[in-house]
C-alpha cells in the first residue's frame, strides 16, 4: 500500500528544507504589519508597487513552466481578491495597533471553515468551539479599542474583513495550484493584484511615483520580506506540507509582528487587548487542528 503524501499527513513534522522555508516565511510576514504602519505611502500605491515587485521577482522562475488556462483563471481571480484583502489589512495596520490587527487577521481559518460549511461541508463540533473562543477574543479586542478611539475600532473591522478575504484568497489559490506551479501562480496572482490596485489608486488621486527615499526603502522591505519570503515561501510548502501544519506555524506572525512593532515603533498594545489576542490564537488553533485541511485550505 502506498504511503500518504506529506501534505495529507496532518501531524507530520515538515522536512528540514520546508522547516527552513517556514521559518523564513514567519520572519517575512512578521515584518509586514510594522513596515506598513511605518510607511506614509498611500495604501493603494503601496499595494500596487509591493505586488508588482513580487510578480517580477517570481516571473523568471515561472517562465520555465507551462501555463494551464483553467489554473490561470483561478490565479487571476485570486489576485483580485488579494488586492481587496491587502486594502483591508493595510488600513488596519494604520488605524489600530499592529498586535491587534494581525491577531484579528489571524481569524482567517474561522472564515475558511464557515465558507466550507455554507457550501455543504462538514465542520467538527470541536472546531465550532474554537470559533466561539476566538469570537470572545474579537469582542475583547474590539471592545477595548472602541473605548480607546473610533479609529482603532474601525481598524479592527477592517482587519476582520481582511481575514474573510484572506480565507477566500487561499481557497481560490489552492484551487489554482492544482494545475499551476507555485512560481507561475504567484507571478499571475501578484501581477493581477497590482493592476487591480493601480486604477483604484489613480481614481482616488493617490501619488504613484514621487516619494521620499525612506518610502522606497520600506517598499523594498515589504517586497523582499513580506511578499517574497512570506507569501511565496508559504505557497511553496503547501505542495508538500499539510495546510493544518502551515496554519499553526503562521500564527507565529502575531508575536513576531508585535515584537517588531515594539522594537521599531515603540508601539505596545493596550493591556486589555492581550487576553483577546491569546483567545483568538487559541480558538484558531482548535479550528485548524479539528478541521480536515483537505476541505479547508488556509495560509497567511
């Protein structure tokens, strides 16, 4: 009898090369929130340049593979959804704390499970318990932030919407990668994310080209860190590693981003937010551990 693939074994520790990729991915996506919060480039302009840069970085690898038409259509749709996800995430990073925003975006496994249920899938009872635990964390964070300011509360809402869009993006991306290599998928997805953001930026009257050297350096950090080392590394290991394992590891983005925000920006989350963050992460872990990843594909 043939052995199951590693990606179908939901408790197997990844091989060393994939552990290295996952470690780099955590550091990469962990830099995203603080860098976005530090940048003053308009959100849509930042989304455009970040994803155009990411597409150009993966394009040389994509040229070695054929493009499946059906997979390409899914990748284009994923790029459009990714642009909307980024818009919500970038707004959240500038309106609330990095710690609260990244914790709320970590709700994406909850939304993925809910979408599966709505389309006729089965969700184990313990996964529902995890959703209620995470929902309690959301109420704690949003309640504290509403007491602090309406702006912080609206940032929380943007993060929650971003989490839902991230779940849709990953479900579509998983479908696209059935027939596309990772480099081909990311090149198409990132490029169409960029060209979705560009006309929106132009219509909004955002500046596209004239920024200070500091803004361009922050942008390069986002392209090499969050986009290439973060998104692309996690997409690459999903071909070999169970999405459940990847999802649990992605939760480390929250403490990494929080530590970097304290280090780079002296931004500390309010004490009342910390229990909410802990509840969200614990609840999401319950959902990921108790939901079949063959039905729910999740990644940052």
